[in-house]
């Protein structure tokens, strides 16, 4: 992808009709949430049996 994902999503929001789906890593998901580019979130959870794992929503400053 030639342009940054945030720019691409923002451009598509203004030019496309319908939903925009992005399959992403935890890091990309956090960036989209922080940028307020997420209207709806579908999570696929892969539980860990050992350790603490990484958290998606703990340190986000986004409020709606």
C-alpha cells in the first residue's frame, strides 16, 4: 500500500458506499481506535493459557 492506512481509510470513508473492513494486528487496531477511524469493532479472541498477553483497550484515550 503506497499511502498510510489512516489516510486510506479516511479517503475511503468519503468516497465509498458501504462498510470498510480491515483485518489487523493488535498494533494496527489500537492505531485505528486512537485515530477515531473505527465505528464498529468485531473481535476474534484467541485465549492464552499461560502468561498475561497483550491488552487492546487498557490505555486508549478515545471516548465516545
